[in-house]
């Protein structure tokens, strides 16, 4: 029998959400920095109970409690330090500026994080920008652009409806909002009759997580998981029409472009077929997840028996989730991260010390666990430069 939650789907208002997966006592913040190992290990934890909407395909954590989270300046989720990610963000910005003719325009970015993407958009097209993010920290390298780009250290909300723009971007933010309409409706209202305003959102791709088993992307901070069908539904039900939908970054992200409209957009046959296909992935997910975790446990037992030194490369969401799902407190001592703001800190939940890549020259690991396969080449290259040739395993 299916486990039904008593919540209605916030996206399509279908009365039943089916709970299909549970992961209890996970760190509520993967990206909060912990300067003490003990504090990291006893960090606040929360339950993940994922429910699927069989009507629109939306996936949400029904055990999510927003009161457990508050994003501050200690929140560090910038991926900007990886060359592979920088290259992606730069080519994304260039493509958007060219395709949408973003020259000498006003741009808003909602959830701009450390502001790097907004700065790029404004530099590339000589645009003016306003970025909203409570975790934004003023940075000296942004000062050459201070006449063009303004940052507001707050969540975007209806308080800011007077800020108008020709184009609005929002990356990796919607999945943190329990009800997508709470962000999309005020946005649509702010746009009003300026229907030429372009919208661009980027979110993690639920198909990658639930079909391709990129399971380390399931984190407490993400209360929503979108596939193209549910993302489309979320936008159309708030007065937008989807003009473009694309998988990016090796299929890990989903990019949507939309325009404001005044009439309702109906669900298509194609969307219904996509929900059907996704519901089959969801039905098989828990079994596949357990098998994947079991395989990893056996692999790690083998490694520990040979006494090899293992590090995890990447102390972002994926690395933190991998360590916590496998409860790796003792076997792995260090997690490597390129982001200098993370180095010297400790991993939430399992307490690994986060070290810079250079630390590997002395430590000489036998095995490197790479949490994002897209970064494997840059890591191999870096270590080979120090005559290190450990075994690489991608999670
Ligand atoms: Zn729904």
C-alpha cells in the first residue's frame, strides 16, 4: 500500500502526495561551515521524507521544517572555485547575454549567492544589476563594478516589487522554497504588464537524482525536486509560459526560460507522459538507492581492510551527503575542497577536516573518492602535477 501524506501538492493542488523515500537525521545544512569538529558532528539534523505527486510529478520533502534553516553569511555554497564549474557558468552567461540580447539592460538576480554570475552578466553586456541574497558578503573584487551592480542582503519578496528589470535570473534557489508559488507569484506580480521581461531559472535536475541515481544530491536544504514536467507546471500555474527548457552541466541542472503571460497555459500530453515515466523511476528508487549504498559499504570495508588512505574530494552538498549516508566518521579523515573559505573547517555530521588540495602532497592518499564525476579530470591533472597517482573512484 502506498504511504500517503496528508499534504496537497503545492504545485498542482492534487490532494495526495505519495511518500516514497525516507532518510532520517541528516544535517540540515550541508554548506554551513563548522570551525570545530565536535560542533560539526553534533550539528542540527532533520528528516527527509520525500513525497511524489502522481498528478504533476513534483517531489517534496514533507518533513521539511523551514524554521530549522536560516541562510546567513556563514553559508558557503559557491562552486566558483572549480575551473570546470567556472567554465560552465561563464559559457552560460555568455550564451544568455547573446541569445537574449542583454546589452545595456537592467538585470535582477534572485538568490545571487556570492554575486559572481550577476557580475559576469553585467560585465559581458554592460548591464546594470541588482542581486538579492541574505548570504551575500561584499567582496573587493566586485568593487570595480559597484556603480553598475548593487547587492541587497535579503531574500527577494514582495517588499521589492518596485525593483523592475528587463531580465530576471534565479539559479539554485527555487528548490529551497517549500511552495514554489511563494517565489513565483510575487515575481509575476512585480513584472505586471511588462510582459517583455525574460525569466531564467536553474535548478537541480530531479531526473538525474531519481532516474540516474545521483543520490548524493538529496539534501535537507532542498525541499523541492523538479523534473521538466513539474517545473513547467510550477511556472504555468503562476502566469508564465515556458519558452525553453534544457538540461545542462552533464544533465545535473535543468534550465528554464519563461515569459509572463496573462492567460492560463494547459498541461500537454507530453507532460502527462513525462509524469508517467517519472512515476516508474520513483517506484523503483528506494530499492536502487539501497543497492547503491550497500555496494559502497562493501567497497569501503574492502578498502579499510587493506589499510589504504582514502580522501573524499569535494566538501559541498554531494560530499557531505555521501559521508553522512555512509556514516563515514572514522574511515575517512579528510575531505578536500578548492574553496578557501571551507578549508580548515569540518564536515557537518561526520566531522572530516576540510583541507586544500596542496595537503595531498604530504598526505599521499591511496584512494580519492570524487563526488562529482565532472571534476575528475581537473583533479587527476592537479594530482599528477605532484606525481600523485592514487586510485580514483567516482560516487
Ligand atoms: Zn502536483
